[in-house]
C-alpha cells in the first residue's frame, strides 16, 4: 500500500503532460485535469455504550483523487472529482483496537473553487460518499443491508506552484461532513444518524491553463 500513491503520482504526471500537449489551442484556459494523492482521517462512524463503551471508525486511509474541471473566469473554477480511500474499519474499546474488515470509501463531489491569489485558493464542495466493505458475512455486519449513499458538504484550501507552462503542483487540505447510519445499526437498536467529520491532506499534480496568457 505504501508504494501505491507514489507510483500513481509518477504515472499521473506523465499522463497529464501527454494530455496537456495533445489539447487543442482553443481548449487552453478552459479545462484542467488533476491527480491528487494523500491521506484521510475520519471520526467515528459508530459510538455506543450498550454493554461497554466502544467506537467504530476507519483507520487513517491513503487516498487517490481524480478531478476534471473548467475555468469559469479569472477567479472561479468548477470541478467534478472522484476519490478512492481504503483502510481497516476498527472497533475501539478500553481494551484496545480490533480490526473488523477492510473498508473502501468512494466519494464523488462537485467543487466551486475561488482563487485568492496567484498561489492560493479556497473551495466549497457538495457530493456523496459510498462505503464498500471488502466481503460479506459476520465481519460485514454493519453493512449487511447495504450501505446507503450519503450526502456530504465540505471546504478546502490549496497553495500551488506552477512548475511549467502547462503543469502545477499543489498542497491542499480538505474537510467534509456527512451523517451516518445503516439499517443494520437501527436493527441493533442504535438509532439516529451520527455526524462524521473527515480531514485530508494531499499533494496535487494538475494540467491547468487558467493562468496561461495568449
């Protein structure tokens, strides 16, 4: 798992350079592509104390994001992105942490980004997250009745540096929020939706033409 993000980053840089070279002149300044690798921390999906206090939460997960967008004007960009994140879902009690099952989180989002300066920007996002456990059976009890598609809202900030006329590299931080519950939890008597907060840091490589002058 440790080598997955670096390999994806290298391949993404090459792919973005090839795509950037192939784009027609009239597309420059109108579209951009981005590849992001990073890590995500999530708050607990479940917290209860029926017999003993426990929480269920994903471990810190590596993430890979792919985004495509358009430049609306000098200040605003609109992007559509998909994120993959995978880690172990763990149950935590006073006695320690117990891995339950590998869990993948797929997130789709639409972001409106505003440039604050030549090197900084902020964005707001809306979208949805889908949790996909690896396998079924006893360890997948939390999702035995399937995981719902959960709406999210989020905020983010980025600083970036142009490394060539076509390519930029950025460091960004993002936060999003959603409510979590499943039919399986309700069947076990754990009612009500839980607020889930997710924080991520990442490095982005992008083929962007917003600042390119004719």
